[in-house]
DNA sequence: TTGAAAGCGTTACCAT
DNA sequence: ATGGTAACGCTTTCAA
């Protein structure tokens, strides 16, 4: 059933039917009711291709998911972010176009999306410290929002980010307050912007106590379970192991816990572990969060806010860049205890 | 730059240019070269809306991601499956349309996708034992492939599935061979088809030894970390705890490990744990797999194969239903040891 | 308040 | 081998 057929059924012109369906004010209310009812009854929906062509916009948002060929990894943060954003799109009648590409094809993909007018805007994931994509979007004149920031590029674009620097400054500060001085960090890939900000936060906290970050104690890699496991193992095998560890995501933290467990050790009793938790839904665990969580923020909420920002930008392209900086929630958990030496002291006293 | 402009630049008709670009044989080879080069130079791509309208197909595959309102969960299997499938789509020039909806809106979403011709076919995730969506797809005349199966509906549709029954029959058989008789099962939601097949496999293995499944030892829920944790805790608090546990996914298994650890117990030494591992990329851990994995299959591969099957179905709609049954790989890990009593016996010699 | 007709950018049929 | 033109299904402008 198409518009023409529907209008013939009703004895009206396609024009009127179109207007009724799209909520134009100048159509008679009784006519509109008739049209709406007939559309429902005949199961009519406007053809998406025709609508795109006529309107010159496609009601679609693009997300590009680069899958590194080397590791074949999909970031689990992605799923929750998409869930948050996608819900918002659906509410506004927008579709979500997801393109899975190899890392090295990502730029070509954005060019292609822009050229063929496949999307009205895009959401950028996982910005690097110096991310070329931001310049590219401007060149392509494609509305966009970045989930995160890119330090080198400046602030002249839309972004939604967590205050990573501050979160890790506080987290490290807490460990320092508890008496730890040898603090390790299981971080993300070094060229990721969030990882660089988190490291900066830690560095600042230590510096304010006159302590320098020890390079051997800082790890950078993609945040898999196995990465957390092997990092923690290496720490434990050091002549002078750290007494506390910061971890950038819950997934390597799970690996770190396994390494501790294999060594007959436990979090909190032997090594204080402080985790950044993106609140991934399958790992959220209500009552038990205090046992191991410290810095927390919701990826899904970030997805929701990013989507909102993008839709507004599309509706009003001349608006100046918007920024949202979310503060992570710091929860002091059981697993974040005093340094072992202090703990012994406390027990005695 | 559109087709008309491009053709004027070249002094050709839009028809010829279109033919050259789409690889029609009847165009002069020199003309084609000129056209291709000019298109490249002017950065031309056909407008997606116009193409859809003219061709009557949209070069798009739909995936629907239902997000349960209650738990706000996104299944992490989804991301890896999409990565496998999406890559294949991209290779063939297909787009992937992802719709995030509340559980209860899922059916309406498929109807909508079909009505407005937004997709050429869909991929169905997470089939229930009796899944209405399969009938719906037939009614809507929408080509589709199911990742998994739906027992009640029959086999009269395209599917790609793991042999869940057999995998868990073997897994339970292995535990029985090791001397376990009280075996628990941390399974997925009871109405999911995969969960029902896995339970059937376990039941058969026990039955062949004259043992009945004990209802108290079988849990059904969405497979979060916390679910694994609380289930294992409950098992441990029983007057007569199980000596072995089957777990349907690595995520609750992580929770189960935490519960054991909290109780001062460990996998293998105290409770044999046998896990179904979907090989989620962020949890894949090369050398360490034998420590805890037993039944294994790759979701990403399933995604790839499902995509392939769907594209073939779209190209050739009259083809009869295709089925792919993947066998899970059974790896006997360190964590899958003999029953505690047996182990003590073995130690004595 | 309604309708006729042009236009959106392609592809495909029918000529030449 | 190439071109003219209709057709795809909708929105929008202009008239009535």
C-alpha cells in the first residue's frame, strides 16, 4: 500500500493525505481522523527511500565500529553505549546505522557515509589523544558528537565525557591517604585520550605528595581479562610489588583478581585494588558493588546524552559546540583498604 | 555532485554514466574509464535515497536489540555476533540497521521495518522455546535467519546454531565420569531455547547413569555476574552442596568464582566448574583457557555464517531453508577435576 | 481546507 | 554503444 493507493481509497489527493499523516495544521480535523484510521487499517507506512529522497534527509545516525584485525576485539563498552543512544534515536524516529570495519578502513567509511548521504550525523567512539576524525568530520560537514575528547585537537566540537582526570586523581589520592606509596596502574591503550587523562590524574595526585609515578608500575593495553591477569602476575613477581593497584576497567580487574587468587592472595587483604567501573549492565551487581568498586560512571547514560546532543545539533546546525562533563562517583569499597603494613598496625592497635 | 551534474561534465547522458558506474557490459570501455575517473575526481556517490527508491531494495539488514526495561541489560554476546555479521555485510555493500527497543515493542518494530521497507532482511537473536517472531517473519514475507532455534516452531526456516544439547550432554558426562553425582547447573532464562536444550543435554547424561536432575540445583536467569555469584552462594549454603557446577556462560562463571573465593574455596580444588564459553573477545585468554574452560564455540563465527546465509537467502528467495549446526569444542581444563572425595583418594595414592 | 503538479536522484525500458 | 523518458513514492509549492 502506497500513498497514491491510500489516497484513492479515501477519495482524497495524495497531498492531503500526506499532510494529514505528517501533522500539518491546515488539514481538517475530521479528515485527519479518517486518514489516520485508514492508514492504520491498511497498514500503511511511507516508503523509506521515497521519503529520504523527497525530504533530503535520511533520519539516520551513523556509528562506526572498528574491529582491530590484530586482536579481533569488540569493546564491550560499545554495546551499552549503543543501547543508551539507540533508545533515544528510536524515540525520535531516527534509525541507527552501524558499520563494522577494520581499523584502517575507518576514515574511508566516514567519507563514504557522507558522500552517499547515508546518515544525518555520526557519533564518534573512543577518541585518541590526537584524533584525525574530528578534522575529518568538519571537512565533510557532517554533524557529530564525540564520546570522550581529543586533547590535542582542542575543544571546538561537541563532546560528552567523564571527568577522567579528576576521577583518577581522587582515586589515587584515596590510596595515598590510606598509606600506599607504591601504586600500580593497569590502564588502557596509551594513545587513547581517556587513558592519558587518567594517567595524568594519577600523576598529579602522586606529585602533590612528592611521589613520582614509576614507569614499571604503569601498563598500557587493550583492556581484556587476560591483560589484567598478566599485568597483575608481573606485579606480583617484582622484587618489590606494589601494595595497591588502580585498574581502568572492570574487565582487566577480573583478570587481576584471578591472578591474585592463583597466588593465594586476595583483594583488600593483600593488595588494594581500585577500579574504574563503566557500569556495564552484565557486571552491575547491586549490593556487591562496595566490595570492589571505587570510581563509577554509566556508559549508558553517556550514550543517552550524546544522542540527545547530536539530535539537537542536527536540528540546529549553527548552534555552538556543546560540552557535557560527567563526574564519576567515588565509592570506597571493602577492597580498598589501607596498605598492608598499616593494616597490620591497625589490627594490633 | 549528483548524476546529472556529473553527466553534464562528461558530455554524456545520465543513463550512460549510470550504466558505466554500475558495471553494465554494453558500455564502451574507454567511456567507462572516463566516467570512473570523473566520479572519483568529483567525489561522486549515488544518493542513497534515490537509489533505494529506484531499485526497490535498500541494501540494508536489520538487527533488533531488545533492552529489557526491568534489568536494563544488553547481552554481551550481541556485540561479538554483530561484529562477525557486520563485517560480512560491509564486504557485500550492505548496511546494518540496528534498532534498540524495549522488549515489549519488538514485534511492532519488525512490522514497522517491513512496512516502510527499511530492510531487505533481518537477523533474529535469542530465540525462545516457542518464538512468535518466526511466524511473524513469514507473515511479513521478510527474509530472515535465526541465530539459534525455536523448538516448538519446527525447523522450517533458516538457522545457525550450536549443538547445545550435545555440548552439555558431553560436559555433564565428563563430570559424571570424574565421579560427581550432585551436579548443579547455572543456566540461562528458562524460556530461551538454548537454555532448554542445554538442560535437556544435562538431563540425558544424568539419566543414562540412572540419576535424576535435582530441581534445587538448577537455576534459570539472565546471565549476569551477580546471578552467578548469588547462585553459587546458595549452593554453598545448602546442607548438601553440589560437588560440581555447570555454568552456561563465562559471565556468571566469573560471579561463581567470586562466591567461591569469598568462601575461601577455589574452583577445581573444592568445586568442579565447567563453563560454556562463547569466546567473547574481551574474555578470550589464550594460554589460560584450560584453567577454566570446557565447552567452547565462537559467537563471532556464528555471526559471520548467519550473515552469509541471510545474504544468500535475499539473493535467492526461493531457496529452501538452510541449517548450520556447529559443534562446541570440549576442553578438559584444570578446573574440571574429580569429585572432592575422589580427589582425596587419588592424593593418598 | 484541498488539489495539481513539479521535483528529489536514481534506474530501466525503449529507441536509435 | 548511447540517449530520451518514464517510473519509483514521497514532499512541497503554488493555485483555487
